[in-house]
C-alpha cells in the first residue's frame, strides 16, 4: 500500500486518523506509519479494513496509480 495514496484517500474522505481507527480498529500509529511509508504493506486484514472504511476495493487500494 502506498503511503501517499492512503493519506490522499483518507483526506479526500475528510477523515482523521482517529476516525479511521474507530471504524477499523487499526491504531492511529499504524495508520500514520503506513501513510508515512515507515511500514510498507501491512497484512491483508489491514488492507480489507481500510478498503471498506474508504469505500474502495482492495485492488483500488493496492494499485499503483502513479501519484
């Protein structure tokens, strides 16, 4: 999962990391690490939870969109 893309999607949805944590159960620290590129990938459960939260498919979330 690309960090910049994750942050862009979250910001487009108008969500804070706290709101994403509340919906997904993924800690704000993990979300921040993913968005900052400190942690790459994560597990499939993380990808599924974030995709559901953001209203996108896992494929869309994982695809390299060149941004």
